[in-house]
C-alpha cells in the first residue's frame, strides 16, 4: 500500500484562499475600505495577493519530485 503524498501546493492554495476570505469578506475589510483610504487600496491588496501566489508557485516547483 502506498502512502499518501503530501502536496504542499494544495496546502499553500488553502492558506491563500483563507487569506482572501479574511481580507475581503470578514469585518477586516472595513479597515481598508474606508472613505479616507486612497482609491487604489484594493488594487494594492490584490497585487500583494497575486505576488504571494506567484512566490508560492515558484517555491513549490520542486515539491512534487518522486523519491
């Protein structure tokens, strides 16, 4: 019987999805969506999330090697 492989990319995807929910859906969104914030604040947040995903994918390229 083979052991289940640990898929680190799936773990990173779940963490990223959790961060998206935390930033955009929870009451935390009221901190960055106030009227005195600049108009580009949501775009900066999205850029940060896209950059985190890119870094996660780049660092996870060697994770799926077979033993």
